C-alpha cells in the first residue's frame, strides 16, 4: 500500500495532466505519433522543466523594484511553482503517451519485453 500523501500527489498530478491534455485536444492524438517523436518531445519538456526550476532556484531571495510609487516586492514564487507543476504534467503526459503506444503495440504482438 502506498502512503496517503503519495496517493494525493498522484491524484494532483493526474488532474494537472488532464488539464494539459484538454488544453491540447486540438493536436494530433499520440497514437498517430512515432515513439521517436514522442521521446524528442519528452526531452524538450524536460529541458523546459529544468529552465523553470533554475528560475526558481536562481531567484532565491531576489527582489524586484517597481516604480517609486510602489513597494519593492519579492519574486513571484507561486507563479513559478505553477509553471513547474504544468511542466511536470507535460512530462507525465508524454511518458503516458509513450507507455500507451508501446502497450498498444505489445497487445498486438508487435513488441516483446526482454528480461
């Protein structure tokens, strides 16, 4: 049995995955995409996640000043965290797509797992 907090994290990720899939419903379905294409897209999404994490880490304690009539405010960590969550959902979706395509091929006997 998995920990309750891990199960909740999985449910949150699945909800974010659905949100991202719904926002891209107009695109070609993954069953019509090659594994190489899906893996390349996964690699691109991993790079985007790395960029978002670097922004968050490198702006630690960063202060941004506004015009004189405004106060100085801290970097918007919550917005950056949302970007990170959405990149994680993108990555999870591409992993799901690869898994689904290979599973479909395997059920047709096109691939075998070598142990």
